[in-house]
């Protein structure tokens, strides 16, 4: 439990006791909120792969950019969610 608190807070696990909050959660929540809207477009498997590849390339670009590095979770979470949806679309097509 203490190891998870240290990893989340980054302050030896005592940051949450001092009133500090985890400020990077929006980087994962925003792409997860956008994904249901993108699923309404009924994209094919190849289109989902393009979304995933574009998000992965954006992650690499943002990793080396000084200011954009702080927003790295946005495209990486979009790539993760897009990959999971692409897999479900592919296996959904195989089941039918």
C-alpha cells in the first residue's frame, strides 16, 4: 500500500496526507471521456489503427518537446483506449 502511495504522490507517500492532490488524473480521464464520442463514428478496424498510430506518434513527439511533455498522458491514453477498441472491433467482426 505504501509503495502505491509513493508512486502516486511522488513524495514518499506523505503527499496525500499533507493535502496535495494527484493533478495528472485529467490526462487519463479526458481521453477516456473522448473515446465514447469517437466510437459513435462507427470506425472500421483500419481507421482505429490509424487513430492509434497517430496517438503513438504524438506521444513520441510530445516526449521530446519541452512544454508538451507535461501533457504526455493525453495521446498515450488515447492510443491505449484506441488499441483496446480496435481489438474489440476486430474480434467482434470475427464472431459475427
